[in-house]
């Protein structure tokens, strides 16, 4: 697993998402279509008629992170927001947990990173 420079800026690449509130709790739901990585994937998708649509519903912490991935916050800024908004025991260690989450979103092609040159 790689980590990102605290000064890098995560930016959402997926425009199809919604933020809902249920019983005072925010949840972001992201919808995207997975792409074939190679010809074998393409053949398997067609052979098994695989539905390529994926939906991911984030918990409140993940939703806050996703909401901050608008190009205005660095990874360090997001870590500060999370640390201030949520119980420390739930998100500690913030940097490590945040980095892992961002890596997962990046691997799915849902966000990318840019340097501090905005």
C-alpha cells in the first residue's frame, strides 16, 4: 500500500454521487461503472454478463472524507477535519486510516491526487 504526501490534494473523479441524511447521519453513495483492465476482463464481462455498475455507500466518516475531496483540501486538511469532527477512538490513527481509505478510493478510480500547485 502506498501513502500520499500530506500536501497532495485528493479530487473526486466520479460525478455520480449523492449525499443523504437519515436520522441525523450523513451517507454518501457513489455509483460508478467498472472498466475492463484488459482483453481477458472484457471477455469475462461479456461471457458472464457481469453488471459493471457498482454502488458504494459510505459511513459518516467516509462521507465527510468524500465531501472534502473537492480539490480544496489537502490530505492533511482532511485529517484535521476528521480528527475534529469524530471520536478519536473511532478514527485513530487518523493519518494511517485516512491514507488507507484514500488508497482504496484511488484504486477504484474514484479519485485522483494532484500536488500543491493547485
